[in-house]
């Protein structure tokens, strides 16, 4: 057995498993994710990866597991710690976000039970044993829902300042704080996590806090591992906040040949960016820097935009039912409600250490493309403002900006492409990694993925719907844990509709739908 699984089992063996575990949907969800991750480690492939992502992510508010006995046992906390360690080692942020989401829900549940039973305290004692980022997040969220007068961002700052005033060692604050903000920057559903969608003003406050703590501790952001955390946190949040954290549905327009091939080979093809149809790819952003009069800082000099990696991109759209898009890219529309697409198409890479190979997900950057150069300039100035907060010499700031702009170079296009409303996923390929189920042929990165096998809904005429429904039905058997509505036309699964008493499908408007009763088929 892999050492990661041995470590996990060793941690869990030290605590007593409650009788009749699992005895709630929440415990069942944790157990199912744990089992799925262990299988992925032993057999790293796109199918086992999809099971993890399907279990850990959701879109509808009513999808959350809440039924069953209420308890937060030491075993559950140990299992949460194990899952956090797994997610860190395997680079699966969906699992981390599932844990943060679970903590939020448990705080609300505990508060409700305590009020109903007239208990003096609603503090969850067992959460003291959580991993430091999870424990700090719990303390912050606990204060947030009890004080109610602050935004979540302001509560983060207040709680951290309170820890400092209490004399907590700054080293015990910085690491979990950086981890929390970085973890949350990967959230993929504003509908479910509005509190994590920080405004630009809130982001400024949070990065000021991080900069102050790092300076106090003598740490700079251009030194690993802090460098990587800050770069991804800043990039994720600024790119994600475009258009106010747009939470529209995402779709991909696909030609018939691609659908047919995907059903046969289970692949998605990402094109090398030098072969994309826009001849000005990578040129719009550098062109803005020809004149620097629009910049609000004077330390930006001689930015080198030469690509430092090989980039492959996959394009989706935020525009449904567009005839222009159908004519340009394909008439078969594959729709997605929850943006877990980045991890779904992320290749599996293998790292070897001490003779043991460990799988993990490769890095994929996702963003809505900008088509307005003035908005792009505004965004770059905001990025420079963030970098300016940190304790760096001017040359160091410039080089840090140069590195981080590698994430921006493919995110700005000319106005004429605005009709596409593109949602882009960019994958960075590295020569020194071993990639599984992946090959490069004819300027395409071809990788095994479930993204075209398991859409959240299908629009328009699609002769392959019967075939695709077999995969969707299989996913329903594995991932569903609540009652839901199933649309017989677009195959959408909707949990909120069970309570909203809808008259038609929220996605396609069809009246051909039925309610499905969950029967506990995937309980362990």
C-alpha cells in the first residue's frame, strides 16, 4: 500500500471510530471521499479522479449532506485532517473546499442545536484537533456568524489581530493564514460561497494583512514556498473576480466529430496556444506595455513576456444557445453548472520520492477572457498595487510582476472576439514531470478526461444523448446523496427544484422532468 494511505490509516487507527459509522449523510460523504482518494492513489486514472471531484463538489444549495445523527466525533475530525493532508499532497483543491464548506455548515448546525436545547456554549470542542488551517478557519467563521456585523474578510483581519494581541507566536499565524486565503482562492461556485468572493477593497485589506505579518516575520514573497502561495492566491482572486465573480453557466460548443471521438477514446484535446485561431494571442497584453503612461507605479521596467512554459488551452463559453458560436465551433452544446472543469481536465502527473511514485493533479489556470483594454489596464494597476504592498526592492517587484504576468498573457484579447464570452482553461506543461493518460500529437495535448462524458446538461439536438445518458446515470448512482429533479430533455440534475416546486426545468425550460427519491444506494 502507498505510504500516503499507510499514513492516513495510521492516523485514523489512533482514534475510536463511533458505533455504526457512518450514521449521517455528512459522515457518509467524508467516508466516500476518503475511499475514493485511496483508490485514486493506488490506481491513478481519470475515472477515479472524477469520482473524487463528483463527491467533493456541488452547485445547488440543497445538495449539501445534512440528514442523520448529529455529532462531531474525534474520528470525524481525524478523517477531516487526513483528507486535508491528502488534498495538499495530491493538489486537489475541491477536497479542501469541501472541508471548509463542511466546517461552515457544522457551525450553523451546532448553533441551531444549542439554541434549541438552551445550551450555554455552541463551541465544537473536537475542532481543537483540526489541522491548523482548518482550525483557524473554524475560529474565524465561528466569530463571523456570531458577531454578524462584519464582512467575512473583515472578520479574518479582526480574528488574526486578536490572535496577535493574545501573544500567539506569529509563525503559528502566518502559515495557516496564507494557506486559508490560497485555498479559498480556488472556490468555484459563488452561489454556494458568496462570503469567499472578496471585493477588490477586501482583497487589498487581506493582502495588507499578509504583507504586514510577513514583514514582521522577516519573510519575503519572492522566496519559496511563500512565493508560490502568493503568486497563485493573487492570480486566482484577481482573475476570478473579473465581472464580479461571474456565476453564469459554462458551456462548450462541440462539432459532431469531436463528440463521436470523445465517446470512443474518452479524450479532450487542448490546443497549443501558438495554433489558436486568434493570430494576436499573447500579443494584446505586451502591446499595452509599449507605453507605460497608464501605469500608477514607476517600478515597472523591461517586462519580458517570453513564455516560460509550453501552454495548452481549452475554450468554453459563458454564452448559451448562440448561433454564432454553433456555426463557428459546433452545434452540440455541453453545459456545466459548477466550474470544476479545471480539475476535471487537469492531467495526472507523477512525482517520485524515495523510490515511491505519488500522483497529483497538474496546474490549470482558469479565467474569463477580457476584451476591453481599459479594463485590462485597470486590472494590471490593481495587480501592481497588491505587489507594491510587500517588502521588496523595486527590481524585485518588477521581476515578481513579470513572473505573475505569465498567467495574464492569454487572458486579454481584442474586442472583436467579445461575442465568444470565452471561459479559458490554460494548462502549463513541464518537461521534468511524468504525465499519465496524456500525449502530445499534432499540436494538441490529448488527455483522458470525463469532461465531455459527464456534462451537467445538454442543449440542442444531440444524436449521442442516449449514449451520454449512460455515463450520467452511472454518475448519479455514485455521487447523488439527496432527492433531486431530473430533466429528461437536457439531463440536468437539480436539487433546489425539489423544494422550489418548479413547473419547468431551470436550465432548458422543459416540462418533461421527474423527481427522484434518494434511496441511500451509495452509503458505505
